[in-house]
């Protein structure tokens, strides 16, 4: 089940929403101020954020502006302020939805389901340009890799290797096959170069985000599985 971050300084409201979300099976994190909320959101541990506008230390609009520099995590603005200017500001900065207090919990839950479904359906709507496994997404058209919305900088060959493994998910690819695909059939360099590139990718993704993306099949090669 998805993990949801509540950034809300009114403890009674935050606790009420937390209990309702947990009852629905969601994992929940909470922050009572904007700076803490931004730090938690940027950790990559959450699938969606419920964000109040009026927050201490860093208001919700500024938090969203900073978050969108590095993450496209779905954000639903939840606030007592219903002025058009606040709605426009939030949506222009990349908020996915907007709900005004007081709200019916059933409506909030419905909006969360829609936002999560839209987020998880991105790969299907990109005409095959987006490959994914869990929170890892590779966009072939944009030549971008993200983990939970956070960009990961890969070299051209690292990108090609990851792309090929994602295209062949659940299929064990031999080192020779990967070497030809990534470096070309006439490559005359070190034969363990694929092991090196896999190690680089693991350093940038597995070690940073605490996941196991590429599995080693001893004596054969490597594979990315849907279920690790």
C-alpha cells in the first residue's frame, strides 16, 4: 500500500487524517512544519503528500515550489484558505489537486486514490517511452531516470544498461549479451566492464534509496525482477 505524508500544523486534524488513512491501509508520516515536511518529502519514502498552505517556518506554497525542483510526487493541497489566488498558485506550481477545509474524509480518500492512480499510470500513458520497476522510472524520450520522483544522474552507458535490463525484466541477461548491447559488438576493452557499470548503478540507486534493483545470477549475468 502507498505511503502518504501529511504536512499539517494542526495536530487534531493531522491525527484524524492519519487514523483514517491507516484504517484504509496506507502507511503514514507526519510533519508539523514546512521545513520538516520538505525534508521528509525529498527522502523519497512517500508516494503522495497532503499539504497545508499555512505552515510555520516554510509555507506550503514555498514548500511545493522547492519540492518541484527535484520531485514529481503527487501533492494534494489541503487548507482552510479557499481564495482563488491560493488555488491558482498551488496548481501553477504543480499541485495535483486542491481540497478545502472542512472536508468529508470520503472525498479526500477519493482524491488520493485518483492522484495515486494517475501517478502510477504514467508509464502506460507514455507510449512505451517510460520503463519502470517499483519506484524506478526510466524515460527513454527524455533520457531521464528517477527514483520516487528524484532524478538520478547516469552516464550514457549506465543509462543504456539500465534501459536494456528494464526492457527485458524478469529475463536473465548474460554478460556477453549486455556487453554487446551497451558497448557494441566490436568492443575491445575489459571484459568485466558490465560488472563495473552495474556497480556504478547500484551505488547511485540501490545504496542511496535502499532498494535492490539489479540482481546477480552467479555465473550467468544480471536481471531486474518485478518482485525483489
